[in-house]
């Protein structure tokens, strides 16, 4: 009997050694298999079963940081996304109209000092003509801003104590250069060399409409915002490549593939909006095409250095601009001839009276001739 008990105890000991889980408590009977199934360590709340799992093999602190940064950048991008009036192009602007105006006012004062002695007085016939045509384009721009809900111009008008359109300044500078440009804050500069190609008020209106359109569309703020991003990326590149090789390659590439095409897009937009502003102000929109046709002819026959290819230029070629005007002029003519053309016939009669009044006005300065000008022929005669 004792031998049977000994055999029984020996058999139980053998089974216990072969399957240790049978000697465990009932609550822990399945834990070894569960731990193997989930690849973790068995245990209670102190185990890893509640931790954030890795994504694509990356630790959580990496992909969570990358995801948060992406969301933040997306929010910043879409928060400052705006639409260009009339063309409806989406673009990113991080600057404020107030900052743009402040910088434009500062540059305006600098240019007045730079051009000192070359600026025609307000009583000069050329200055009067530019002021008269410009004021009509400015009034058209304000109406356009209301129709297109251009908030920065509407707010500027609401905050102004003046009863007219948002304040514009027009400065005519003696120069052989055939050019005009505008600064934020509505400061327009016209070089007298432009009058070689601009022969009447309709053609001048096409130029001033183009310059005014740049400010309506806030192209300067768009350029500043884009330049800030490029400069930031350029500085960050030095963290990964302190030698500066990447920076050396990045800056020309940014100019060729972003800045130059972007500048040409803005110039094309200013042409399109400018034609609309001129037609709304009752200036013949077909004059825009005449101006650039004259400039093209002057470039072809003037013996000047050949123009660079369009993809290396900040402006579209004359051929591209003339072709674009062919697409836009029909719509502009419908605006010009709205109401059977009666409105513009009445306005143009007033324009003719204004020109006659300006021609008879006293206090006119002599035109800039060789004896009283640093350069250039006589650009002073009113049309």
C-alpha cells in the first residue's frame, strides 16, 4: 500500500513539473498564452498594453511631432489664403495692408529725395494730365473694390476723412526711361520717357489702370510674403548644409522657377484688371493694345539690346501681352459700351472740357527742354 502511495505522489510531481501552469492560481492560468499573443509582457496596469503603438515603425514622439507641425502649417497657410479679384487666383499673403502701406510710404519719401530736382511741379501740363486721368482710374478702382468686395480698399475708404476715393499720389519724373510703377499706399510714379509711346489720355489710362491694379490685387504684399518664405527656407538649409552649397543652388532655382513666373503672372493680372478699370472709367480699352504695340515697335526698330527670353524676364513679352489683350478687350468693350454707350459719351464730353480747361489754365511750367532738363525731349505738351 505504501508503495502505491509513493507511486501516486511521484506521478503527481512529474505532472506538476511538466505543466507549471496547473500549479498557478486560476486567475493567471491563461496569462502566458495572452502574453505570447500580444507580444508583450504579462502583467496588470504597469504593462505596455496601454501605450501608443508605433506608426510605420516610427516612435510616437516623431510622428506626433510631424503631424502636429503639418496641421499647424496647414492652418497658417489656409488662414492667409486670399483670392485675386476678377481673375479669382488663390494666393498666400501673410502681410497686412497696414504694413504694406507703411513700407510704401517710407519708400515714397525715399524716392522723392532720390528724384529731387527731376520731379515736375503739380502745375506742369504733364502732371495735370496724369493727375486728371489718374483720379478717374482711382474712382473706378473704388467702385471695382465695392463690386468685388476688396476689403482692404473698402476699409481704407471707410477710415479716410476725405470725401473722394482712397488717396493716390501721382509723381511725374523727368527721365528717358519709358516706365511707370506704383508703391503700396497708392503712390504712382510716371517717367516722362513713357510719353514716347503714350499719345493720348486713353493710352495713359491703360498704363495707370495697370499700376492701380497692382495695388487693388495687393501684389506687393504677395511678393513680400513669398520672399519671406524663401528667405526662411534659405536659412534653414544652412542647418543641414553649413557649407552653403545647397543655398547657392536654392536661390537661383527659386528665382527661375518661382519668383520670375510669379512676377509674370502678377503683371498679366494687372493688365487684365487694368483694362477693366480703364473701361469702367470710360477710357477706350483698345488703347492698351496700342501702347504695347508701340513699345514693341520701338524695341524692334530702336537699335536697343535684344530683350531676354520671356522665361528669364519679370514681365511677359510684348507679343504675349498683345495676345492677352485680344482675349480681354471684347469683355471690356461691353463694359465701355454699356447702356448703349450713353454714359461714356457723356463722361468723355466732360473729359474734353477738362482738357480744354487745363490747356487754358494759367501758371503752367515750361516744358522740360534741353535748357532746363537733365535729359529728354519736350514731354510737357498736354494732349
